[in-house]
C-alpha cells in the first residue's frame, strides 16, 4: 500500500522558502499536527546546528523544547523536513540512520542548480526508505 502525504500549499511554500533562505547550508524543520491525525498544520523552522551544506542536525535543546511544546499541545511531528544543497531530494545514508520517527513523513527538497521546487516525501522505517505520493492541497 502506497502512502500519501496530504499537505497544504502554504506549508510547501514555507518549506521551499526556508530551504532557499538557508542555502548554501541545509535547512531543517518540523510540521506538527494533532496527535494521531497525520495532518500537518503548524510549521516550525528549526536551526541547523551543524550549519553545513552537506549535513543537518537539530540543536538538542531546541528539539527538547519543541517536543515539550508539542506534548503540551497534544501534537506530534507529522513532517520532518530538510534540504539537500547539491544533490537530489532523496535520503542519504546519514538521513536514514537518523530517522527515528516511524510515523513521520520525511520531506526532502533540493536547492541545487536547476532543482527549484524539487519536493519529495518518504517514509523511513527500520532503515527502509519508501517514497510516497505528495498531494498538495489549496486552502485549508
């Protein structure tokens, strides 16, 4: 069974804008949604603590604060996103090894030359990567 990420256009635009803004470093962040809903709603741009064009890392204190906030709001990470600055939007070995949210959609965008708008979503469970369809919704 193929899964589908259903995501509002404004959230797609926010991810792409964040990726362009942080280029040449990788951008990263989370879109939280109501627990158990699989509905991305609240965009949270995070700081790439690695400040690297080839690697991203959430700051551990920022991540702790985010998880406490999501817990207080009865939310969970529905989308975890980051950008690739020189390669296609596909999970690297490092991305796969760090994927620890089996229920999340892992979105990758590429800001390499000529890749404007490359936006892909994956499920990563136990080291296995499965690309999924992306359905962009206009409006709420």
